[in-house]
């Protein structure tokens, strides 16, 4: 594929092709390359070097081979092949059980096996072997992966195995335990948002109440008019009564066990739930209850 053909394909897919790497870049196609060489100090193109520099500053840029680029244009997922095989194996086992099992849902495993590699950690100055192999994105050793969790305010409670694994962690601020994937931690850190969902929803609740108060003040409402507004639309300053038993019943209907309130001060009813199928612990608001993402039904 020529460069002009690639530009036309990106434009036809709704993207915005650009001749250089900028702060708006989220994908850089660099042709065919050896991912083991993509580490600080390696002899790479100027665009790739700038992409690494922006990644170090927190920008989410994916380096993609021409083969991956063509695969994405065809609408095919670039999901890790090992993960794809595990899911396919589970689906095959369900098919073998018979007609009754054919309608049963399959579930994504919570933790995936480790992927041995000879690649080196992409952290500048580190010569350790990386914890996982990758084709287009940075990889790190276990120590630097754990350091990134610490930077995000989390303490790992399980060993690292795979970048797509959900890893049990404990928040260093509120003590809430929940599972998070490495990619999720990196994304939230780059966005400047708390990774711990308990802390996030507590902060969101306080900020919502503050912004609403400021909006009413700017509107010139008197204190009596403010109280009338809150009476009609709900007062975010008042903690509502939580139907704990009703939540447990609703969680059970979604194949989850309610673990009680998250250890944060919030009026948005931040709850901890555990999936009965994969065991993943998540932090959600009680009115955001949904099926676990491990279920493909």
C-alpha cells in the first residue's frame, strides 16, 4: 500500500490523516518492524521517536504495523491471539456439551496466563526483561508495572500475569479493593482521573453538588427559591435512603453478589459487587448495576 492509498483509506474510514506526529495523533502506522527494537535509545524514525516522547507524557498513541492497519480497515479485531484462542476454546467446550449447552453463555477468564518474552522493559534506563510481549505498544518489567499502579494510587494484591488480566488491587486512599486491567490504569492516569472507582464517584458526587449550587447562585435565585428547586428536583446535599436488600436482589438477577458500600463518603451509593462467574470485584453506583463484561450473552 502506498502512502497516498493509506491516507485515502483513513479519510474514507472517517479519520484525519496527518503528515507528522502531533498531540492529536492516536495511531501511528510505521510499516513492518521488530517490536523488540522499539525501546528508548533504539534507532527509529523521527515520527516514532516523537510518538515515544508523547507516550512518556501520557498521550495514548498506538504504533501499528501495515498488516495491523489493513486488518483494522477490514473491520477485524486485533485482539491478542492468545486471548482469542482461550475464548474460542471455551466456546468449543460449550458446543461439545450438546444442544442444551449450545444456548448457555460463555465467560471471559478473569486472569490470563503469562506470556514469556525476551523483550526488554521500555522504561528508560531499565535493562530488565519485560513482563509481557507486544507488537505495537510499550511493555515493562513487573517492577515498573507495579510502579505505574502506585502512581495511580493502587497497591497490587496479586501477581501480574498478562496485560489483559484483571488484577486485584487496593486503593491507597480509601482502601477499597477491586479488579482493574493495566490498560485501564494507564488510561485513567493519562486522563488525570482517579483509577479507583470508589474515589472517582465520591469526587464526582461532591463536584456535582458544588457545580449545581454555583449554577443556582449565578441564576440569582434567593435561598427560598433554591430550596424550592431542590424540593422539586432532588437535593444532592441530602443522603437518600438506600434499599440494601433490593440492591442485593437486583445484583443476584445480574449474577452478582453485593459486597456492601465502598469505603468512601458519598451520597451516590457506591457499591462493591462480585461476579459469580469470573469473580471480578467492581465498584459501581447502585443505579448503574449491569451484567459483568465477562459474559458474552
